[in-house]
């Protein structure tokens, strides 16, 4: 406890980032757990399939500019960079949102725009090291989305979930537009960072693929019922993943500013081990009681929960690589992990069913952590 107190005292911004990330993940988890009580696995999988498409598309729209802002703004403090990147992301999100709205579902297009702009709002707050504002933006969006999406589900059905999610993200995302300025200086400032953004974009795409493409692929190949069982297990993993997400969100701007973060990293890895062990022990008791329709997910949950340990290690190494302006190393690591993950889905899923799908995710996270550790030892 003394170590925890010392870490929090020497890194006051960490607590705000932790609360923001944990609050957002907790509220999101509550919503999806309530949906698991209301929906059959097939409908549960269908909603998550559409949301995964929207989330992956929004990652494409950000074009790597989010990590660019968090990496360079703490060093340079130039608002022109914020204005330029937000303008670029706005145009990209409108174009891709309209296209996906026509091809898939109109509400998916609206959600793409909202998620893209929301990403720029939170990246801007992190880049400016305004951790308190970051906390309230993260929690505020989820706090509104939770009752709104649930209420619209009872009114409009499954599509109401998409609309309920889109509205709060769009509202908070519009806050990023305050950085947009007329004229060339903002765009020229962003243009000067295009090389880094391009490499970060590649890393973001592969990052998004490792967390979203699996659901799109499983739903398309193995069916929505299989995706429903997998998704509940993944929601447990996502809840645990708040720890590595907190670490990455806090460590990147701090390392970019030259701060020492070793104690925070060590504490984070130890906590991840404790969380994984707790879920493995408790899930056979809790899941059949709380989610009787998803009792088949217990084995998947136990396997996937172990992935939080390598994911936490990956987050600490990745923050250092970005801070040293080495997004290419992150890209290579995610490509390797993605290839292993997709191969695992298609082979392990075919031969071992849902358990094989869960094992493929654990294999992906382990590959990612191993690759990042190797690159980190070379560059940092």
C-alpha cells in the first residue's frame, strides 16, 4: 500500500486517467452485461458485429493523428497541430461514414463520425496533459450512452442500440472542432508530422484489427450465436483491459515529456496477474448464475482473461516505443500478432470450436507482448 500511495502521489495525473478509463469501461461493461441478460446469443452477436464495423472504420478515419497529437503536443505545445489534424479527421469520417451508411446501415455511418471525432477529443486532452478533463469526457460519454442506448433498444429494437451509442459520442466529439482554424498554418503543421502519422496509422489499423476484426470474422464465418458466446468472454477481457489502457494513456504523454515511470509499470503488471487469477477462479461460479443463457462462455472467459497479463506488458512497451518516435516497431508487432490471431481463429476455431476461438485471442496477445518486448530492448 505504501508503494501504491507513493506512485499516486508522484504521478497525480495517473489517478484521473485511471478513473476515466475505469469508469468508461465499467459503464460499458454494465450495459453489455444487461444486454446479455435481455438478448439471445444470436441477437447479442448481431449488435456487436455492427458496432465492431463502426469502431474499426472510425479507427481508419483517425489516420494515426491521435497518437501523433499525444506524442508531439507535450513536446511542442502547438495548437496549430490540433487544428490541422481535427480538420483532416472530420473530412475522413464524413466520407467513410457516408459510404458505410449506404453500404451497411445508416446508423453505422453516424456512429463512425461520432467515434472518430470523440477520439480526437480525448487524444487532444491527453496531449495537453489535461487529465481531469480527459476523465470527465471518457465517463460522460458512457454515462449518457448507457441509459440512452438501453431506452432506445426498447423503442427501436437492436438498431436503437446503435443510435443510443452514436448520439453521446457525437456530442462529445464536436468539442474537438474548437481547435479547427481557417487558413493554411494548421494544415501545414499537420503535414510536417505526416510521416509519423502514417506509421502510427498502420499501427492503429493493426491494433483495431486485433480487437475488432476477430468479431467481424467470427460473426461472418462461424455465425452470430458463436460470436455471442465469444463476445461475452471478450467483454470480460475488455473490462480487465482497462488496466493496460490506463497505463498506455498515462505513460505515453509522461514518457514523451521525459518523466520516469518504472514504478507505475511494475505495479500495473503485478495487478494484471492478480486480476487474471481472480477471474479464472470466480467465473465458473458467477457466470452460470448471472448469465444463464451464456453458461457456455465459462471456459472462454477463463482462457481469455489470462490475456490481460501479456496485454499489460505490451502496453508498457508500446508507450515507450511511441515516446521514442518508433511507431514502425509497434506496427510490425501488431502485424505479427494479427497474422497469428487470424490463423488461430481459422484453425483453432475450426478444430476446437468456441474454446479454440478464445485460445486464438490469448495467442494473439502473447505474440504481441513478445514482439514489443524484443523491439523495446532495441530502441529504448
